[in-house]
C-alpha cells in the first residue's frame, strides 16, 4: 500500500486520502497510490460512495512540476482520472486550499465536488508555458461554457469557491475548516439519496450552446496584445475549441497533441525555471533558516516622493503602520495626496474597496521631525541619490532610533558600507532597493553591507515576503545586481546610437526579445535626469565618463515622460513613445561634433551588444559573490525589469544561447570595441572550458 495515498472506510463511505507534502502534487507515487486506493474502494462492498480528500495545507495543487522533462512513469494522470470517472460508485472530491492544474482536473474526473469557502480552484498551466493536459480543456467547458473556461485557462487565474459554485465547477461550498468532515457529510448525502455516477464528460448542454461560437476567434484576437510573444495561450484556445468541435475522446487526443507542442516549446523551460527560481531566492545561501527574525510592526520612511510614497503603500497594504517624514509640510501633503490618489485609482478600478482606501490611509501618518521614528522597528530612507545627504540622515537616525531598529536605504546604486559608516550600528544597516513604481514592481533587492548581521538579512527577507515582494539578497557594489547590469546595457545602447543606430531601432530589438520597454523608452519613464545625475556624480568622483547626446537632452529640459519629451515625444496624457526627428537631428549633430561617421548597424549586433554585455557583467557579479546563484540574477531581471519570464531570465537565456557562442562574441567585441565591459569574465571562460552552464553553478 502506498504511504502517500491511503484507503479506509468510514461508515458507508470509502475514503481515499492523499498525504504528500508540501502540496500533494501528483508525482508518480501519488498517481500509483490513487489507482491502488480506488481499486480498494471499488472492491469494498460496504462502501456506497467514495471520498477523495487531502491532508495538509491544500487539495492536490497540480502535476509534480519537478517531474517535467523526465521520462513519464505510468500511470499517466489522464488514465488515473479516467479510472475515477469510470468508477461504478459515485466519487466526491473534497477541496480545501488550492485545487490547481492536475488537481482540479482530478476533481473534475470525480462525480461531485464540495469545497470549503476558503478554497480556490484554477488551471494555471499557462503560467508554466503549458495547457491543462489531463482533460481540463475538455471537462471544464462542459461545466462553465466556452467563455469562462477560456478566461480561466488562458489567464491561469484562480477562482474562489463561491465563484466556482456559481459557475458549476463545484456542487457545494461549506464554511469551516474541517474538509474531511465536510466531505464525509456530502458523500453520505450522495449515498443516502442514491445520486448517480454523473460524469462531466457526458454533459452536453454547454457544448451545444456554444458550438460554433465567435468567442474563440475573439479570444485569439484579444491574446494578440495580451500574450505578445507567448506560445501556450493560443494553444489553450485551440484545445478548448476542440471540446466544442469534437467528441470527448477525440477532444482529449487533440488536447494531448497541443499539450506536447507546449511541452516542446522553449517557453516551458523558461517559465518553469522562473517558477522555481522565484521560490529558491528566498533560501539565502549561508543563512540558516532558523536565523532569528525581528518583528517589524511599524515602519518609518524618509521622503514622501514617488519612491517613498510607493514604499509606504506596500506596508499599509498589509496592515503595518507607516510614518513618513519630510522636510517641508507641503512636500508631505503632496506625497500623502499622491498616495490617496493611487488608492482611489485602484478603488475606481474595483481592485480595492473604498473602505480599504480609508483603512490604509489611516495607517499612513506624516511628520516633520525624526522624533516620529523613536519607536519604529524599521526605517527606510528614500531620498536623493546623494551620498552626503544619506550619511547625514543615517547619522541622525542612529541617534534617534531605538536599539535594534533596522536602518535601510532605498538607494539604487550607492555604497551601503559607506552609508553604514555614518552610524554606530553598521550591523543594523542594510539596503532595501525597491523598483519604481514601488507599490507595483514585485522585486525587492535587499543589499547586505559587509557588517550587516544575519538577523537583519533574515528580517528584510521576511519583510519582502510579508509585503508580497520577491526579495533577493545581493552583495554591495555600485548598482548591486540589477542596475550594475542595466548600466552596462545602457552604455552599450548609447554607444550603438552614437555609431549609427537610432534609439527606436535599439528599443525594438529589446522589445522583440520580450522586454516590456526598450532602453530609451525606459529612460524616458524613469526620467533622463536620473542617469544624467549618476553620470555627473561619477564625473565629480573623477571617473572618465564620455559625453553623451542624452546629456544634451537634459540641458534642453527634455527629461522624458514628465516633460512630454525626452528621447521620444509624448502626446498630452499619453505614454506612447513617438520617435522625434528633432532628436535624430540632435544625434546627427552630436556624431559630427564627436567626429563619428554613422554606419548601418544590424539588429543582431544590437542584440548581442546589449545582451552579452549584461551576461558578461552577470558572470563577474557571480565571480565576486555579489549574487550567490545565477537564478538570483534571473529573478532580479524578471521581477525588477520585466525580462520575459518565458525566457527564464538573462542567465538562463544565455545558457540556451550557448556560453561558447557568447564567449567568442564577447572576445570579438573586446578586440574590436575595447573597454573593461568586454573583458571576458573569468567565470564565463571557465564554464565554457568545462562545458558547463550558469545553471550548473
Ligand atoms: N509541483 C512541485 N512542487 C510544487 C508545486 C508543484 N506543482 N507547487 C508548489 N510546489 C512546491 C514549491 O516549489 C515549494 O517548494 C512548496 O511547494 C510551496 O510552494 C497535468 C501539467 C500551490 C499556490 O502550477 O501556484 O498540473 O520551496 O512556496 O506560496 O494539466 O505553489 O518549499 O521546496 O509556492 O503557499 C499546475 C503551482 C502544475 C501550481 C502554493 N499547478 N504552485 O503557494 O507555496 S502543471 C501549478 C503554486 C499541471 C496538468 C498540468 C503554489 C501554490 P519548497 P509555494 P504558496
């Protein structure tokens, strides 16, 4: 008997229990156990109905993703579900937690479904570059009709138990938390009332109603924009449509063909890598999971600007009171006003209620004095990128804040150790780099100083989870992980334009790769003056920073979207970048001043120079221990800069391109272009010589 799936009878109900932590995923042991337990139930003459229930935190949460890419071991999930569906005794699935993917598909193969009101159901395979491959595209539409099935399957979003009841996905919803008791009661009712074995595959009314519907083409058209560059969402539509064009068994065959096409697509590898990487980054190398974590029940923020306000919202959203300190009342009032406007905006879109707006605003207070920070557990400084100002602030915080308070800077590039040197408590100083807009972007780049304590590292990683961010712990260097690589890409992009490419050509190469925005559109969004100030800081620090045509734009007060003109121009109220002939003219004049004769530059060269310079820098970041694993870099780029998750992140993408190809190109650029950025990283050379990948580290 399998120890992960057991059978026992309670009264007239045969109970099949799955117990396979952490999420009862449908690994081989579970699939075999389900077949064996069903066998027992079928032969148990005293069992009038069967109940499928799970121990632990959730009903089955899907196929075991760790098995993907390995040879499939019988029994396959589809055949397990067929056996349940063809049982001659009615089977009730009792759902708690999240019944997802193959888990929901298994429940749809049962004859009745009951759920706790706290439960959710979904078919999120599309988020892994797949589609429901065990009958979900054929059974779900038979319960919900075409449109809702398409919505659920192409979005992968979860549906609450109550909504699932309304849609006919579950037959009953009960409050409470004892899923087994709820399941037994429902199964007893089925037995007592002699309810029939009702197979979802036999339901036809929804199929008849939507046969030949326009909805499939409407969905395909809608996906053209929403799912740009993706593969599996379109296959999801094809699979669901098969449920309306073909008899069930042929529809299943069609689903299988489409599923295998998705399995073979490179997107599946990238998305599954991203799925596990997002979870691995919270397991910080060298930090014991028993490291004590300090309570963070109150937060102080310095600066009510765009970043400070956005950061404050993250804490208010999860019920943590925030005090924002500004130097002037008007700045404070403006900042608080913008926060309210952001919340009102979300409420107008139905994302939160008006009551939540008020609750959250009530948690955010303002002050003009640091005395307001006396008792807070964490202070996050979010002011100008100017070291002198930051050191002055941290010196004051050191005097005012209680012992054990964590002092964090939201700096995006500056030296955490130098900031910490302004305090007597460097072990409590850390970087917490939020990405703009701070209340939206999921990445939180936590930066350890050389003296930052393990407790503080563990605490800021726990804070990331608490405020629903993806936290990555990185080392201290100029630009840390994300911006250090971004600056290399930015410099290369600017050089390419100096040499003859247009900003829009460079940006299109990057958006064609899957970035949401190109380099220059992103500069316009952030404000070109940000990069200008960083270049000025570096020039003031004595670095040799080449002149740039973008500096001329700043001098003309073309700062980007905020002035409706930057590298691109913008119509009133629009964020759509429009190429501007005046900028092309300015670039041409700059080239002439610099004695540059422009040349035709291929898209391939743009791709290689923008991406490989990042990969080479990423390899140096790994060598220096600024990032512990290549997946940390991948997660930073996916969640901080919108690198397409279906490509798995820059380092995963580099492994797919082939490190030998990248290394030889980097060497060629080093010979032809020169510059430290093209000096091949020793790690890159080592991996190539050993035939290994970043993912092997
Ligand atoms: N397979 C293997 N491991 C999984 C897993 C899965 N499906 N889901 C989660 N885990 C691990 C995860 O790696 C972590 O491990 C631990 O469980 C807790 O997860 C045939 C082909 C269920 C909502 O896409 O959405 O079915 O780090 O940290 O935040 O058509 O996990 O502890 O070692 O995320 O509470 C479809 C994916 C699969 C669901 C729980 N199913 N999982 O969230 O915990 S494809 C999914 C989730 C499929 C069929 C197709 C979430 C969760 P560790 P966690 P959580």
